C-alpha cells in the first residue's frame, strides 16, 4: 500500500514540473556461466573415428584419433612445411581449399557414447548429398563396415 501511495505521489509531483525530462538507464548484468555437472566438459573434438564398440545396453565406447583442422595462414604454413618448402608465414602459397588437416598426435581418445544418442551424417545417393539422422547403434554399424 505504501509503495502505491509513493508512486502516486511521485506521479502527481512529476506533473507539477515546468518541463518534462526522460532519463534512460541501461544496466548490464553479467551472469556467471551455467554450471555443469561434475565431470562434464564443453569441448569440441575433430578427428577420425577408429572404432565404436558396445560396452553395455546403455553405452558404446567411441575411440577417436584427434586431428587439427587448420585454415588460413596456419594451414598455409603447415602445408608448406609438409611439402618441405620454407616461406615467410604471410607469403606461403595457399593450401588447397584454404584448409589443411594434421594429426594431433598418436594418442587415441575414448569417449562414452550413450546408446540413446542420435546424430546427423552426410549421405550421398544419386549424385545428391543430404543429411540423415542415425542412432548410436547405426553409427557403430557404419564404422564397423555395414552399409548405411
């Protein structure tokens, strides 16, 4: 009740002023990042799938050989070095399609892939490329050599 009376009084007094003044205040509040459950990571990996094996009814084990996907000057310098060419970084010849993939090491990484996981793969048929949604079991079959 007090708040309503205060707002009403402020509005009444505001109407008595000789001029009107509008003030806009912008306040930016930076929120902390959403916390993740213990053990969770938010990371993106690029590489070649080595294998997918069924661990139990709820999980698969996905083994990935990581690679680095390079673009721009970084790709050009790495490509030139692989060719045995020495060049100044900004004058290296361009890598094909302005991209170059290099192995990130010999260590393969193993991830748990929940059986309920679905994903999207690129499929080619009749000269057309399209996306297809598949399950973890279907991906395991494809990696194992099954026809999609």
